[in-house]
C-alpha cells in the first residue's frame, strides 16, 4: 500500500500539467520540453548523487541496457511531445481530457502482466472514471474555437495516452532498475528535445509568466512526479494507480476552470462525482487490506 500511495503523489502533481502548459504560452513544444526536463534532470541527478555517494556512481546508474533506456525515453519524450502538441493544435480542455484515457488503458493493460488479474471493482472504477471524463468533454462548447487543427490535435492526444499507458505497464517488468535511473531518461529527453527545437522551431525568449510556468513544470508534473510514479508502478498496485489517475483530469479541469478556460456547470459536478466514486471503488482492495491489517494489530 505504501508504494501505491507514493505513486499516487504523481497524480496530484500531474493535475497541474495542463495549467502550467497553458501558462507557458508562446514557448514552442520542443523548447518547453527541453527547459522543463532540464530542471527534472538536475533534480534527479542531485538526488542520485546524494543517494549513491557521488557523480560517478550516479552516472553509472543511468547507464542502463538499451531496451530500458528505449522504454524510458519513449515514455517521457514521446508522451510529452504528443501532449504539448495536442494542447496547441486542439482546444486545450478536450485535448487534455482525451489524453487522460491512459488511466483506463493502464487498468486494462495490467491484465497482461504476470500475477495480475482484473477484478470487477477495477473495471467498474475505471469505467466510471471514463464516463466522467466523457461527460466533461461532451460538456465543452468548442464552436468558434481558434484551435489551428482540432482533429489532428485530438488524434495526437490519443497517441499520447497510448504512449504513457504502455510505458507505465511495461515499466513493471523492470523492477530491478533503480528509480534514480529516471534522471537518465530525463537527460536524454533534454538532448532530443533540444535537437528537435533547433531543427524545427525558432527560439522564444519567455516572459516572466512563461518562464515560471516552465520552471513549475520541471519541479512538479515534469520532475518529481516521474520518480514517485516509477516507484509506484514497479512496487505498488498498478491497477489501483491506473484508476486513481482519473483524479488527475478532474483536478486538471478544475485548475483550468480557475483561470477561466472552462466554466463550471452541473455536467462538471456530475463528472466529479463519477470520477471520485470510480477512484474509491477501484481502490477497494487496497482499503480492504488496510482494514484487515488494522484489525489484526
């Protein structure tokens, strides 16, 4: 349960991802990736150095086999590039919430892992979360949207969901890889994003708000979140984590409401109830274990 709870911290951090991405304004996607992942890389490297006792052993941990590095880089770079592009091509609320199909995909894909099986409450919880997400998307009036390519953007959002759900489930197969290896994935993402930025984009000098948004992304949803999620998906209950992750689009949408991107209405309220209820139902096994443990003590 401890590992699952630690992994759940990432959900709270990811709830701020859309808000800070929108606030990053004019910064192009690859530049934003490089900036925010640079912050995450520094955080991870410093933590690994303190944990391992120096720079050399920390770098050694990052030198993982090619398949491990490929999974990590595809998960982090591939997902976030698609996510940032989707928010720029399509209306941000719809793109953000279609991206959040990944919790349902995690719950479903987890059945493919050795020693895992889906229980009825996992499926019910995930489906309630999905219904809540659909209600939010359906309640958005996108007529007259200034989004440059809505259909393409929504397609990219779905690809992002596949990237992240696949990474999260396959990560379970590498429990022997220490969590501080994530710093290596972040560093590789910085390099790839920087090259892509130089090739495809023009550098934008961010204003104060945009710079603070990029820094906040690196400190939270594009920083510490990856390390706690790595630990949670390797050591915790990935089915529960997948279902609990539906709290992220709920909280994310509320954050967008707070800055005026989306109005609050009855549909959003119903979606809140479905999402929270789904998360509680999907977590039934975890709470049952906690109650049993308390009774035994």
